[in-house]
């Protein structure tokens, strides 16, 4: 290599050094781009019949590969070129930074590809998606934390190539106690959410697509990032909450162990209606519904009021939205049935007239109730 460099400089002594250097660097860039194009085509052909992972690696590795090849060709050109000491130092420094960037970039791309391919095995749109939601939640939180660590380490490695930063790093290590306290206080909110994310990934009080009641609002977990959680509310609004919220505050999770739920319908009817008829009709409505999951249907008289009895109807469905729709369907069809078959059993205001001893009309007590649910 040294003999080649000596011979090359001997043949180019008649040209100014700066022209030779610029020509070599430009040639290195053109050669690097040509090599990258040829290499990428070869890799694309090789993985045409491979599985998705390798095709994704080649597709997403196109830009990091270009930077890596250009770094190599430019480093060779910088070695051959008759550069002055200062320009040569600057170019080598830039190439070192580019090499570190390629390593971090490649690591983050490989992590994302592996996680994407891994999560393809789990379908969130399945009827029973508890296992899928658990894996997706853990994987996405882990990917974001690992990705953030790769970015931090890459930036730190790039900064450590500067002598001034190296000296500062040594001084920080020398006073690690004070620096650690100051840094911990400054980064407390970020560190709090990072540790909360790790705890969420392990314990999983919430998962992707979980149905929650939080801050008095009902919605589904749409996204879990490394610092916050996005909850898509029932009316399509988004509630943004820090990760630490779900560690420090109580909330309701309707899909913690499964997505199936039991819905409750309360109806108030006159004592004259046969409960057995209501029970039979409720079972008939549930059996004819496409929403009912065939698990729970029950009718019970849960209370007696002054003029009505309280009847509770339980009916189940596969998830929270279907449970809500099942309750609405049960109310509509049951009220329609009662209106047609037992209209006198519906709650109403009653007035009884009778005569006292003197023949004057006296109004009896009136009572009324209304349908509730």
C-alpha cells in the first residue's frame, strides 16, 4: 500500500496537491455510488425468494450501506491524496463520525426490522386478541427504549471523538458523585417515564387496544411511546397521558384479562307483568342477536319499589363496543315487546278516585316511575 501511494504521488508531482486531492475525493464519491448501486442490486436479487426479514433488511439497509461504502472509498482516497495535515485531520474526523453513524443507524434499522417481522405473527384485529396485545405492548415499549439507548450511545460516541468533549468526560468521571446528583435531578421527569415504561412492559397494567376508563373518559389505548400513552376516546378525541400516570393513579381496564364483558340493562315494570315472560323474551332477543357471545344471559328481580319492580338483565358480548350495542338492542326490542303485549305494565302516573263519607271526591296517592338503565 505504501509503495502504491509513493508511486501515485510520483506520477502526480507535476499537478498541484489541491487539484489531485479534490480529484481523488470526487472520484472516490463516484466510485462509491457506483459500487453501492451494483451491490444493492446484487443483494436485492439474492433475497428475492427469501423470507420477509431478509427482504426488509436489504430494503431498509440501502441508505446505511451507501454511507458505509462512501466512508470506505473516501477513507482510501484521503489516505492516497497529498493532503495537508489540517485538511487530512478534518476529513479523517468526518469519516470517523460517519462510521459511528452507520453503526448506530444499522443497529436501529435491524432492531425495527426484527420487531416488525416478530409482531406480524400477532393480529390485533382478532376476536380474542389478549395474547397479541400483550406481545405488541411489550415489544413496542422495548423497541422504543432500545432505540433511544442506541441513539444516545451513538451521539455520545460521536461527541467523544472531539478532544474537548473527551476532556469534559474525564472531568465528569472524576467528579461522578456531584455530577450524578445534578444530572439525576435535571433528568428526573425523563428518567421517571423511562422506568415507568420498563415497569409497564413487565407488569402490563395496560396494553395496546385495551379499553380504559381514565379521567372519567372511555377509550382505547392507541399508542404507547417511551414517554406517553395515547388514548383514543369514544368520540375520536385523543387523551395524552405520561407513562407514569398509569403507575401512580387508579384507572379502570375493561380488557385486563379478556375482552368479553357483561352488560347490564335495568328496567322498571308494574307488578302485574309475569317475570317468566320477560325472561323468555330476553333469551329470545339474545339468541337472535349477532352480537351476543352465547355466554351470559340472565333476568332477575333485584328490588321492589312503591309502584314498580326493578328487573335487572345481564347479557354478554365479546368486547366493550359490542356490549354497548347489545345493551341498546336489548332495550329497544324489549320495550317494543312490552308496548305491544303488555302496555299496562309500563310505568305511568296513576290517580285513584273514591268518595269519602260526605260524598266529596278524594284523590288517592299518585306514584310514577320511569325506565332506567
